[in-house]
C-alpha cells in the first residue's frame, strides 16, 4: 500500500507541484493512524498498531487517488497492478507455509523466509510475463554478453 502512495505522491503529485494535495493526504493518514492507535493499542498491542498503520495507509492512497482521478486513468493503473497483486499473494502464501515448518524466531529463520519471499515474488512475475522483469532480463543478458 505504501508503494501506491510513493508512486502517486512522490512520483506524480510532488513533481507536478501539487504539494498541498500531497500534504493533505499524508496529514489525513497521520490523523487516522493516531485515532486508531488510541483505540487499538490497548486491546491488541502490536497487532493493533499494524492494523492502524494499514488502515491509515489506505486513507492516504484513497486521498491521493482522488486527487489524480481526472489526470490519470485509475482503471489502466489497476490493470497493470494485477500481476503484482498476484505475485504478492503468492509470496505471502509461500512465506506462510514456510513459517509453519520453520518455528524458530531467530535471524536465520527471518533470512530464510525473506529470501524465499524475494525468490517466489520474482518467479511469480516471470511466470506472469511482467514487462519490468522482461526488460530486466534483457539488461542482465546484455551485461553478461558484453563481458
């Protein structure tokens, strides 16, 4: 979710001099986060913080999408994003399955899960024939053939 606000906010709103819109969206996220944390931390502790953070990020994204609705076609943006959603979901499932078998809460288990997450995400994007991965493969090939 924060990737969406990075793309819209940092890569579009700020360069197009829409600082006010960017600032409003971030402030809305902060206010939502503080209010939700006030209610969720006492009962759910760290999970409450995570829930509040995700919900507040959704608010930031909604406000930023609202601000660009007449300038960028959201439907086209969503069509491009489905591959990343599928890859993320696949990575999540694989990491959850690995988590069942690796019960240790140490640095090695974190490294193994993170490594498998990165690898599975990349494999899903290759299987989905993502354009970015295609161009990355071309760049790597040219670097290898050049040497």
